[in-house]
C-alpha cells in the first residue's frame, strides 16, 4: 500500500465504493482531480484485497467479500459516464490514452513537431536528448530541425554521448512531460470553434452546406471565410502529389471510387486517371460510364468517404496534404 500514489489510492476507494457512490464523489471533484484519478484508475491493474481493506478500514463492514479489483480503461469510462456528459468523458479518456497510444512515450511521438519543438526549446538539452531518443527517428528529425541551431547542436552532442538512461532519470523526464507538457497540451488542444464547424460542414451534403454557408455569409462574413479556409473538401484532393493519389487509390473501394469521380471536375478526374496505368484508367472510366444516372446524395457520400480516407492516411503520415505554401526550389 505504501507504493501507491495519492491518485491510485483514491482510484481504489472509488472502485471499491461502486459506481453509484463513486458518481456522487466524482461530481464534487475538480476537472484536474477527475483527470488524475481517472488516469490512475485506468492503469491500476489488480489490487490485492488486503491492500483494499487497509485503505478502507472505516468501511471494513461493507468490504468483507471485496476480493480483487481491476482498474481498466473500460471500467473508468463506464464510471465517468455515470457523472459526466459523454463528450466530456470522451475528452478525458482521450487525454488518458492519447493524443494517440497508451504509453507515456507514445504521446510525444504523436504530437505535432511544431508543438513539441516549441515546448522542448525551453528544456535542458539533456532532457530533450532523452525525449528525442524515445520517439520515432523521423519525428525526432522534424523536431530537431525546428529547434534553434545552437540549441539543436547541444542536443545532438548529448544524444551522441548518451548511454543507457538511468531509470530514475527516465522517470523524472516522464513526470515532467506528464505534469507540464501533456497537461498543458490537453488544455491548449481544445478544438477551436471554427475548426469544429469546418469539420461539421465537411460532413454536410452540398445542398445543406450551400444553404447554411450562404446564411452564415450574411450573418458573419468573417466566420464564414474562416470556416471555408479550414474545410477540406473533395476538390482539395487536387493538392495531393502523385504518390499520395496512388496511395489513396489503393485505399478506396473501386465502386466507391467510381461513384465519387462520377461527380468530380474534369481536372480532378484527370489527376486520378493520370496516376493509373492506361489499362486501369480505361477500366475506371468504363465503370464510371456504366453507373448511368446516380443520386447526388450517393455521390456526396462516396466523396466524403474518400476525403475521410485521405485525412486518415495523412494523420498516419502515409500521404501529405499540401497547403500550397511549401517552399519551392527553382
């Protein structure tokens, strides 16, 4: 029991009390406290009955047959749903698990290199060296390129001289990342309202999007322009390079592809045809022609599916969605 942290002890007590009683306690906790206890609960694992009884002496009468408790992501999420709105629970669980991955070292590796570099530039070079040694090499390279030149060289030199990192030092870096970086990131990454609306607009059919956007233009032209700039539409697939188009072609069902291209502009069709072999392009053109008249709603759904697939591929680094502002070499 002496090895348990405060949040872990609180997690054991809440699990012991059961969902109904725990719900009342969760309702009285601050958001930061909920986050800390939830994180501890989700990674608690098995707790011996003797430890439970030591922690809950004042409730010993009701714990006579308690046995072992299992803390997991699922039990934590279910308990939180008894108290908090589903969207808030989803946010807390995402903070526990993510941004992506379930270990402390998965998380920095899935944070934007610009955000990570901005944080690390204020840390000690040795700390930065440890962090970059734990994330993927391609991600570490992008972060290193964004650090101030002199500072980056200090980090490189320490990485070259770095041997096996002592457990205590590694745990210290983990605590720093968790308490300062990841907690601040969770607060800072709350989605901007315009970004949220852009995602919603991306999922509207054309008629609804046009109608609502026109109304928004009249009410708030500036917001409409911001949302339009943040939206990623089917036509924006024209920003893909050849390799990205080919990856997308391999990832989309051919029936959905034909349906989506049925309503595409000629330049966009040419982009996709141009990244297929002559025989494959002819077959795709034949498939599109064979569709005949199709419902606009079905075309919209197929195009939305392709856009979602492209975003997923971009999120995992398999393709790049160019923003048209890349530096060029003449």
